């Protein structure tokens, strides 16, 4: 979606599968309007000039500012709800979401509980350190929460849902982040008409830069979906999409951080081979990836156009790009998304 277009609001999964965001400005890394102004106004101004007049730029800034104000008041009203959130599973994804919510100040740590097997004491300690109450059982989490986030491995989901099925859950909203586990399966394992939503998040939720997509179940209301979009948007971006796209989302943004971590590691290795100290090489690699990603999001320009702007005729970059082509980087990334999506689909049938 073009970042100039901040006028779309509301959440819906339309019949023709159009995906509409919550209207939040799609600049994950900038929660601060001043920062947005600085970034758009300086670093990428040359690129912006190619496609935007000053008047358009002003409109863009205005929309960013009003969006920021709207988001702030939205978050305030949501935090006033004093929502009680429970995590069944206290591992990597639960911690990323949970810490993200607490850092965003949308949810108070004292309103969060979590359960786990208890065997991984570092998970327990990590949750306790951020002020989350570790419950004695999954049932305890259920009783003390309005929204229950299922964050166990996919093959454990059935066991957990069967275990808690006996509890009164009319007033509860279920959110599953488990890869591949369909809403049909989740709804089948819960009492009829239970409100459920599937979300595919990613670990950068921890640093408010998550990319999430959610699909509402058959009994979830628009209000339920809006609430989850708002919650997940407090820790990144969140779109609503038909469930049939979720395996693809899993292959792209769910698993994607791992692909990028490998790229950072490999680029850092390249720097070290050129004699750079490891710390500096890793920092430069990560900052370069972040900066490039931010330019895609902030300018709305095609990544190919941004690539061309780095690449001087007969210069250094084209030599590097040629090597990436020879190594099949683009095909490898496409295959990675495809393979991970296929695996998500297998999980739904296992
Ligand atoms: N990691 C990621 O990047 C992403 C993960 N997901 C999904 O999130 C889910 C969790 O993955 P992840 O956080 O990586 O996995 P982890 O292994 O880190 O966490 C799983 C958690 O479930 C707990 N657990 C296991 N059995 C039970 C049980 N019977 N009752 C309660 N808790 C239990 C574990 O307990 P203990 O702490 O004792 O081991 C652990 O805390 C998966 O379904 C995955 O598909 C989705 C998007 C991204
Ligand atoms: O690897 C996995 O199965 C999970 C789901 C998406 C990211 N991690």
C-alpha cells in the first residue's frame, strides 16, 4: 500500500479478498511524528521529489500528524478498558507479544498472566521479570483473562484446547498464533459459537516492529477484530486478510525475520573478510537492512527503483549485485517463502 494513502480506515475482509489495514501509517519504525518528518524530509528527499510535489508532501505530513493523534487517543481508550490478557505458552512468541504490549503501555503487566509447562525456567523468569503473573495452570489463565492468546507449538494446540474446553468461555476471545492451525480446527475444539481469531505475528513485535495479519473466525465480531488489530498495531503493523492467505503470510513475514537474520550474519561475515571488526560489521549490516526497509516503507517507491538509485553505472554496487544474481539470492528467497508456506499448510493437515 502506498504510504501516501492514509485515508483508508476500518477493518474488513471483503468478498473479493481485498486486504485493508487499520489505517495506521505503514512506517513501523517511527512512532514519532518528528522522526517521520526528519526521515522523509532529509534522507529520502531526493527520491521523494521524483514523484511528489510539495503540496503532496505537505498533505502526507498532515495525514501522518492526524494519524498519530488518532492512534494515540485510540490507544488511550483501549488501555482504559483494562483488558486482562492471558498467554497459554510463555515461549519466544508469547514473550515478544507480551513485552511489546507492556512496552507500548497499552496493557498493564499486572493484567497479564501466562502459563507454560514450567520446565523451561528461563521462560518463567523472563515473564516474571516483566511483571507477568505465571499462572499455576492453563485453566487459571483462562479464568483470569478476557483475551486468551494460544502461543504453544502447533502440535500442542489440540491438547490445550481440549483441556480448557470445560470452562465457561462465552465472554472470552481466543487468539491463536499457531502456524498452520486452521480456524475450523480451533472452532471444532471449542464450544459452539466461541469467538476466535487467528493471528500470524512475527518476533519483531518485541521491538514494536512486528508484521501481523489476522483472520477472524465465524463467531468473532467486528469489534473483536478491531480490538485485535489495535492491539497488534501497537507493536507493529496489522492487516486483516482471509484465512486462505495465512500460510503465505507465515512463509513471508512469520518466518521472514530468520531469513533476514541470516542475511545480517552473512553481510557481517563479508565485512569481517574485508578486515572490519565483528561488532562494527554486524551493526553496519543491521543498520543497512533497517535503513533500506525504512526507505521502502517511507517513500512508497518500488524496491527496484531504490536499488537503481544506489547503483552507479560501472560502479561498485553493480559488481556486488552481479554476484548476488549468480548466487541466486532472489530465487532462494522466493523458494524460502514458498517452502515455509508449504510447511505451514502441512502443519494444518497433521
Ligand atoms: N517463534 C516465532 O517466530 C513465531 C512463532 N509462531 C507460533 O507461535 C507458537 C509458539 O511458538 P514459539 O513461541 O516459537 O515456541 P516456544 O517453544 O518458544 O514456546 C512454546 C511455549 O509453550 C509452552 N507449552 C508447551 N506445552 C504446553 C502446555 N501443555 N500448556 C501450556 N504451555 C505449554 C512451553 O512451555 P515451556 O516454557 O515450559 O517450554 C513454551 O512456553 C507456535 O505455534 C508458532 O507456530 C508464530 C509466528 C512466529
Ligand atoms: O518456524 C515456525 O514454525 C514458526 C512459525 C513462523 C515462525 N516461526
